[in-house]
């Protein structure tokens, strides 16, 4: 699977093979490739969560743009405590739902059984 995705880079003219060789850390998938992909897959979620959190906070504070151009300051409320509690309530509800679901059906996310074997 890793070779299929990284070989897509080779379709780029001029730089494709160079980028693939650099990403792999050589001419084949080896230890440097696995280390780079592990580091990327470990760090990337933290970056996504950070950027998403900042985006949601700014969106709650500033509000989204108004295409009509009318004054919408009347509708604005403070982010904290109203939206903070609302977001935390929904997060708690989601976690509780998943805990109940996995407690009563722990194998719900497993691979299905292969009937042909």
C-alpha cells in the first residue's frame, strides 16, 4: 500500500522520481521510510487537532462572514462559557455513547468473519 501511494509522486514530471526517492530515503522502502511515515502519522493528528481547535474558537468568537452585509452583532454571544459548555456536553455525550456501544458489543469494529474458510 505504501508503494502505491508514494508511486503516485512519480507521475509528476521532472520532480516525481526525485521526490519519491527522497520520501523513501533510498531507492526502495526501508527503515528510513518507516521511521518517516511513523513520525508523520504520529505528529499529523496533533497538528490537525490544534488547527481545528483554533479555527473553531475563532469562528465562535468572531462569527462567520455575513453575505448580506447587515449588522449581526445582535446575534453574537460570548464563546466562553456558552459554547465551551455546549461543545463539552456534546463531546461527553459522544464518548458516553461510544462507551455504551463498545461495552455491549465489543467486537462491533472488528473485521467480519470470513465464511468461506
